[in-house]
């Protein structure tokens, strides 16, 4: 009788335990790869967003004759540059505050030069927000994901709010 119990448990392990272990290992592999993929894609978009910021700053600095000291105030106005219409006087007033010798007739040239960067920023920020949503959904799933996912920490990103009709719906 004892021999039958041992055979039963061996068969149970072989036909239930091993497939269950393989399934759990594959689930772990799939979800951890997806999490790592989302994290890597978010980091790539973060770098693109940072390079867009740098490119806009360099373009404005060079074209408007600004100094490196003006970068601090640029940080404050940058969300407005991304969000506001090109006809808004906020940026022009800021440029004139930083460089009183700036020719206001050159303002539209500056705005034309950074228009593509603004569009690029909004496009990549939208993708970044989609990545954040996908990552949050992945990390908030129930079992077996919560058992096998190694890195459940959130991806940190603070978006710049835009409500620019040209970009489509509000971010």
C-alpha cells in the first residue's frame, strides 16, 4: 500500500508539478521581458524628450543671443513654449527680458525653427504616457504576475501638460 502512495506522488509531481513549474517559468520570462522592454522604451523616450529640451534651448540661445545664465528662467518658461500657441507673447517678452537688443521681427523665425521640436516633444511624450499606463497595468495584475515579476517599481516621469489644438487631444 505504501508503494502505491509513493508511485501516486511521483506521478502527481511528474504530470502536475513539472508542467506547472514550466508554465510558471515561462510566465516569469514573458512578463519580466515585457516589463524590461517597457522600462527600456521609457528610458529611450526620456532621452529623446531631454534632447528636445536641449535642442530648443540651444536654438533659442543661439538665435536670440541669450547667455547660459538665462537657462534657469528658460526652465520656468519651457512648459509654456511646448504648450502655448506661437502667437503668444509670453516667450517674446521673456526673450526681450533676457536680451533687450533682440529684434522682435526675428521672433517668428525662432518659433519656426523650434516648431518641429515642439511636435516631436508632444509625440514622444504621448508615447511615454502610453508606456507608463502599460507598465502600471502590467505591475498591477494579479497572480501569477505578482508572484513572478521581479521589478514592480513605477517608472517615474512628470509630464508637461499640453492642451494644444494642433497636437490633437489634451495630454
